[in-house]
């Protein structure tokens, strides 16, 4: 497996607890796969959580992806839910940098990935359904590093999480399915979702 770079361009004002867990997971999994994870466009004013800074393989960069790859744009593939073409294992030969929007999922999706599309990167889709950012990176890695075609990856759509005896909440996203038929989520995410559900979701997605 050759080394790839996964870049999440920070597009939100803050970096909340959901993003923190997603990014720690992306860093760990990329590192295990012999690849790099970079969070780009991180303003100096944004204090990154220490657990994220300490995650193996985590790199933060104040520069935007446009600046980082100014002379090398053709190496970068934007994972874009509105792209016309699906990502395929062959794209692992054409590109070595894979770019994702650093945005929490929203329902219905607001297409904030358009902020990166406008910059002219080549785009590829991972199917029609919105994935969480860590899922999108996981699926990309499976396709371009493990050479598994998109349609062979098992998914769980819109999983229902039981919060307590009386209440459950649906996550309106696509996740990769593990061997037990469960959605793969970052460590600590189920507890965080339960805690936030008890508080009332508000504007969390
Ligand atoms: N609703 C969001 C938007 O405004 O575009 C999607 C955000 S999604 C949680 C975060 C990132 O994951 C996207 O910017 C994109 O890079 C990637 N992503 C998620 N689902 C995808 C899909 N089906 N195809 C391609 N990329 C996807």
C-alpha cells in the first residue's frame, strides 16, 4: 500500500467535540495505513484539543489546501457529493492527495463542499448518500489503498441509536458496516450522541 495524504480543509468557525472525535479517528486510521492526515486552514486563533494534537499521524497546517498545492493541483482529488464520477481504485494511481470538507454533516445537506469545488479541484463522488467526514475518509482509503470497489463496501444507512429505554435517535448518514453488522463510528461518538440527544440536538448536525 503506498502512502496517500488525506486533507480535511477546516471550514467551520469552531472545532466542536464531534469533529474532534472524527479527526482523531481519521489520524489514527491514516497512520495505521501508512498515510498522512492533515487538517488545513487552521487559524492561529483556533486552539486545537490536546487529544487531537497528540493523535498519531496528526498534522495541522495554517495554510489552505489551495496554497499547499498551488503548483500541484492535479495531484488533489476532492471528495464531492455532487461530482459526476464515482471514486474508483484507479484514482489511487492518478491522485495521491484526497481532499474533504471539514464540515459536520447536516440534514438536509447544505452543499458546503461547494466552497472547495469552486477552487477547481477534480471531484469524485462516494455514492449518492451523505457520509460523515471520517466515513468518507475511511471509504476513500478502502478504495484507493485497499483497492476495494465502492459497490463492494458494506454500509449501514441512517442507523438508529438507542439513547435510553424510551428514546432512540436516527443518524441521517451512511456508515461502513463492521463484521457484526454495526456502523463504524469514532471511539466515544455513541456516548457523545447520547449525551447531546438528552440535551436536545438543536443545531448539532
Ligand atoms: N452536507 C455537507 C456539505 O455541505 O457538503 C457534506 C458534509 S460531509 C459530512 C463532509 C465531507 O465528506 C464532504 O465535504 C465531502 O468531502 C465528504 N463526503 C461525504 N459524503 C460524500 C459522498 N457521498 N461523496 C463524496 N464525498 C462525500
